[in-house]
C-alpha cells in the first residue's frame, strides 16, 4: 500500500466520524431496545411476545434497508446524514408516542435507517481511508456498534430510573449531540492529502463452479449467525434479571457485550489475509455458541459475564471475515454477494425473536430457544469446516 498523500489527522477524523455514526445508528438506534425492554416490561407497556415482535420488526426494517441499498443512487454523504437524523427522531418518537402500533412503525423505520447508515458510512469511510493512505484504520470504524451498545446499556439503565419515556428521549438527545459533532466531517470533497492508492483486487478462485458453491454456503451459513446471536442479544437483560432477582448485575451484562465487540474487531482486523476466512468464521461461530450455552447451564454472575464476552468478541469480527470471504470469491465485484449475505443475516435476525417468544409463552423459559440458537451456531461452525475440507480435497485432486 502506498503512503503517498497520507493525512493522519484527516484519516482519523473520517474513521472516528464513521465510528460515531455506527454507534448512533446501530448502538442507539437499533440495539437500545435491548436494555429498554425490561424497563418497558416492568412498566406494563409490553409483554414478552410483543417485545419479540417489535424486535423482529426492527430486524425486518434492517433487512429491507440493506436490500434497498443496492438500488439507491443518492450520494453517500446525503444518505449518511439522512440516516443519522432519522435515527435521532425515531429515538425521540419512542418516548413521545405511545401504543404498540406507533412503536412498531418506529422500530421498523429505525431498522431501515440503521442499515442505510451502516452501508453508506462504512463505504464512505473505507474510501476516505484509502484516499488518505490509511486503510488499516478501517477496524476503528467497526468498533462503533460495540461502543454504542455499551453506551445504551449503561445510559439506558441509568436514565431508565425515570421511566422508559425519559430514557428514549434522553438517548435521542444524546444522538443529536453526537450528530452535530460529526456533521461537517461528511462531505463530498476528496480526502485532504489524497494521493495514489493501490487497490489490489482479492484473489479469485480459479474454479468458477467452486466459487459459486462457496458463495451459496457463505450466504446460507451467514444467516445462521443472525439467528444464533439475536435471541440472546434481544433478551439478555430479561434473562439475567430472571436468574438474578434483586441484583444490580443484570444491567451490566449488555454493556459488557458491547465493550467486548471493540477488541474483538480490532484483533480480527489484524488477522493475516492468508488465514482461511471459513476457519475464522467457524471459530467465531463456536465462540458465540459457547457464550449462548453459558447463559443456560451457568446462570450466575460469572456465567453471564463470560457468556457476554464470548458473544461480543466475535460479533463484528464475523462481518469482517464474511466480507473478506466475499472478496476472495468475487474480488472487487463482491458487493452483490455481500448484499445477499447481509439479507440472509437479516432473515436470521427476524426469525430469532419470532421463534423464541411463542416458546417462552408456552414454557415460561428462554432455555429452549437459547439452546436452539447455540445449536444453529455450532452447526454453522461445523459446516464451514466441512466446506473448507471439501475445498482442500478438490484442490488436491485438481493438482494430481
């Protein structure tokens, strides 16, 4: 990578602005519902089944938003700013409007806005970092969701003492402050100091049939990641409160999950490019599966804390490895494959809460849905290993 035109300050401004964007859109706009759910349940505004439906509507919005990005031809800067403002307005709306129908519309729209912010901010940021000669700062961008999740967990629990309405409004005001701080960073001009940047395409497998097969496996198995983590991610504070009544610890497990995302993606970004992405994905799936199981078999402070760490560490790293695998298969034309994989992940997220809530209603426990989620993650890990082994055997046969 050439360092011609390297502008350290400009690169860091772009990376931190995109990090803040993902913190607002994903951490606040999308995942604030997790720490808000037990508060709204306690206030009697929702039951668990309605909470699961609202979560699924948000993930449906994310799915629709991700698919729409493929056909949107509007400037990325405009889309980022629109998504950020929409996120703040929708957070405020959750506190100002009342009724399940209103909340359903707001959570669906928040999902669309978070997808737009994620896709367009990460794309704009990656281009800016490349122009500035600092693509390695890309890992900083993807710490945003973890930082936002940690913030919502800590702030939501504190503000929530005044009720869920005050908490939603407070989060919306925090979003507006952050948006004002980064607004001017997003512009259409070239990055300061931009110079020649080498953009070597990823190596594409020589066998097109093998590449198509691997792409189908990637899309299908990436959906298991969405299903496998989302049940715990949606209901973690509720699960912990049921297991540890009267304890202050349940409010800390969700922020711990968010904090773990940050080192996880920074470590994942440093994984050598020659390491096989399928094995990295398998390891990440297994780590999350163990984290989910711990909340069932070891429902103590230690079990929930370790489970939160194991669920959070690979959370965004999984996205990073999936994008790398898509580029290995399709090179610089990987956008379509990434879109399909994101849609598959979105389907998994939609199905998870819808699958869990009726079972909880019948059994009074989240144990069965959680074990099903862990089984899905474990199956995905084993299938990634199997695909990798099949690829090795095919490569050996072709060389004979």
